């Protein structure tokens, strides 16, 4: 079946099939596979990791082993430390902070953080009972980034790992905002409406989404109508340079959702979840050029 159309806003390539939750630093990329094996690609060579749900920061990689997080050298995989991370699902890492989201059997999400190099116990940064969801964390220096999405909408938060102080980085009353990532100087995230999904990048500061750079436009997770009656032509009157381009439409029977992200100075990575009516569910990771404007 033909995949959902993606606009010519920018080019993209397929980084990996049967893959999700990318992490990236420079040319090193890691990701999770559906059957439980995590992979890391360095210098064009892909190798398995000894744990799951990898994240990268500086020259280090972290992965999950049971209720622990292992931090290792990204080049050699030599283990540096093993830290308790009870209930950890997905991880976030910087040079100074390890963060993780835990979800209990009742669906309550909790976001935890531990400042590396300290003997302090982990700090509970955020707690959200179902159906409100806390997204996969990313870490910018000592600030943990995440999305919070529920019946009252969504927002992107920055939470200080030491004090717990919160700041709303993005909010949008007409769109769902999710899955922030950072390269240390920029904020990447997904903005979704009923018409289209967007990959956007901007400063990691409290701003309106409209000012952020648009990297990719993807068809909505729902199937948008044709915006004209069957058998009729699109209306052109009043447009001097032709009718404005409409958002892309997904293929019949396909639901594709942009999800978890990663960002480097040159590229953005995003998980694309796909469900085909009557068929299987798949995930792959797209690579989108994201170099800073010259």
C-alpha cells in the first residue's frame, strides 16, 4: 500500500525500519527495536547494545537493565556506573542528569531525575494520573524536557532537576504538542492538528510555536477529507497565484503518527508509527536535514 504523502517542505530519508525512540549525538545514533534489542550505529557500523531504550549525551550512552540504568562510554561501551531507576520505562540523559519516566499498573506516570555525581536520592519531578500522559524525557544541561498531554490539552515543559521548578516552553490551544528533543541549543518537537503533523525546531525558551522553523509536514494521523465535493473542481477565484496548497492526505486505510524525536546540529530524527487497516502495526525512524540556517 502506498505510504502517506509527505510534503516537499524538506527531504527525508529512512534511517531504520522496525525501529523507534531514536537518540543521537553527532553521527552516532541509537534506537530501540520492537523485539527488545537496542542498536547503536557508530562510524557506519551498527551493533547491538546489552540493554534497552538507549539515550546518548556527549560521549556517553545509557540503557535500561531491569530497574537500573547503565551509563557507559559510547565509543567502547565500557560501563561507567549503574544507577537505580525503579520502574523506568524511557530514559533521558545529559552530562549532569539522568531522567526517567515510570508508569504504574493504574496508568499513573511519574517523572524522576537524578543529578549525576551526587549521593542524593532521585527527585520526583512530576506525577500525572491517567489519562494524562508524561512523554519521553530529554535533558538540556540540568533541565528535563517532556510533554504532558491529557483531556485539557498538551504542553512542553522544562523542569529543573535540582529544584523541581517548572517552566512552560510551548503551549498551543489548537494543536497537540509532544516529544521534545534537544541538541543542546535548540528544541525539536511534534505539533499535530486534524489537518497535518509538523516537525518544528526553535529556541528552548518559552515561546509561541508559530515562530519555530518548520522542518517537515506529514499527513494527519486522521484522514482529512478532500475539501471539495465529489465531481467538482477546486475553487480558484480570488487567488492570483493559484489555489493555496492543501495539507497532505494519508492513504486510505493508513494511520501514521509522528512520535519520539532526537536532534543533532545537522539532522532531526522522528519515529513514524504506522497502522494499516486489517494489517500489522509498524514503526520506522526518519532522518530530516536540520542544519542551522547559514
